[in-house]
């Protein structure tokens, strides 16, 4: 049973976009590894930009600078 955990920043991904991520990850595992889609679990975690750090600073700070 494959388990996929997708972590994205909480910046307004729509329900449709999340559904596409889930379907796409499931299909990729089926196509590449022959995994059964019925037993593939995909979880999307949305993280606030204040809780996501890159290079020693938060994504919030980086985005404010235009990075």
C-alpha cells in the first residue's frame, strides 16, 4: 500500500487542484511501479508560510521580498 505525503504552503490551492494532485500521484504510482490505485493513499498537508523555512527564514519573509 503506497503512501504519498504532499506538503504545500497554504496559499489557496483549490479543491480541484488538490483532487488533480491526488489523481496524478496515484496514476504515477500505477504507471511507473504497477501499484494498485485502490490501495494507494495520498495525503496533502497545507502548511502556513510562517511555518515553512528555506535558507534560515520563513517563506512569508521570502515572499515579502519577492523571492
